[in-house]
C-alpha cells in the first residue's frame, strides 16, 4: 500500500510473467538494475563459468513484475536442484547452487527444490511491497512444478553497517515486534521463511589488487584485512601474500615475483526456506604487484518457509 501526497491509499497492482515471454526494452532493464549490485559482482570465476548455461537452461524460472503501464518494476530468477531437506545436504551457497543445478540437469536427476538466486526491485519503486510480490511469484514456480521446497541464499541489506558483527548474531537481531531487524530478512520472514543455516563461503570474488582498489575506491597499500565501505555485508580479508609453490597459504610481505596476493572477502548470508505456493491459482592486495589476483569470499544465509505461510506487507 502507498500513502499518496493527498493522504489517500493506493495499491500497486503488478503482473508477473516470464522474462523471455516477449522482448524487453533495454532502457527498462538498465534502470531496473542500476545501482543494485557492487562493482565486483562479476568477479566470481565459478559463477562466470556457469551463469550463461544456467540462464539458458532455466530461462523459464526468470520472472519480471510489470506495473499497470507494462513497465518492469522488479525481476528475479531461480534454479532447480535436488535436496534431501537436511542441513548437511544444503548447497555451500550461491555458486554451489548453480553447480548443483547443472549437475542435476546433466545427470537427469529429478529436481524437488527451487533455489531463489536473485530478486531486484527498481530503485524508484522500493518500499512498495514489490519484493514480497516477486518472491511470492517465484515461489509459485515451485508449486506449479510440484517441487516441495523453496530455499534462498539471502544477503542481508544492512549487514554492511555492522562489519564486525558475526552474521549469526546479526541475523538474530529483531525489532520490538519480533521481526528481523534487517529489511530483506524481514521480507522473507513475513512470507513465513525461517533461517536454517549460514553459508560462510557463498562466493569467491577474484581480482587484481588494482582492480579491488578501483571497485572499492580504497587504497590497499599492503596485504591484510580490510572492511569495504558500502559494499556487501562483510568484514573483508582482501589479501594475504602467499608463495605460489606452497600449497597451504601463509601470510607474508615478500617482494618476490613468485608470490601472489590471495585472500578472502566474506559477506554473510543465510539460507532461508519457503513453502512452495500451491499449483492451483499460481500464475585479498599486495604492495609489490598490482596486477596479480586477489580473492574475496562471500557468505550468505539460507532460509526456509513454513507451510501455509501467507503474504505480508513488504517494505524491502
């Protein structure tokens, strides 16, 4: 619901349809994704190797929300995997979910779980409940196909403000009404989702030290741990110089060309779980070599939704 300038209440009505149902104006897509992701989002080499094939195989699991004028106001996509329902069998995170989806497809393994990979709302349309509508539409895809489980590796939007707080601690923070402090977690919670696990190595971002400086706007003069401002929710280990001939990484500050910067950047995420909607009615940086690779690991959270969860007023 929206509060109009004159004080009246109006409901934004949207329609969900597959992204590939018809050609999409480039301008609408560019506006939708403007400012929604950090500059280093494409630096995950594992994702880069798989994403093209994944989007090709599972194009029918990519949805857009259209407002009354046919303008794209939100979009999201998912992949199918086989999951036992046990925590130990969860994907390691975002990147592993892609790998599991492809593995199941190539082995003809029957999928039974939908993994919601991403959801994006137009910057000008946030706070209108569209995120909840989009998640509900994506959840409906599972119901239509008879898949019994919906899970999502979730990136809390406010975690970046608390980089020194462990993800588990942050995830436990609530408001006075008992809802999660984080608005994106709160959106899932209002749909009936519950947290089932942490994903401490959801993705690994790899780039040169110079690249990381460009992406973050920071000067990284030596190896060590850095907190990236306004980045993904994380406390970041940008680089640890490691001798290439030694299998296990050790930190150091050698100027030898046989050393390469390595490191990890951790962005906490949680796994959430949701109940599928019924089918019926469902529509790190070296000071001596600025061009050698530096890694960053991202974390996520996994969530699950309880049966019979209803929609709620979404504000994320």
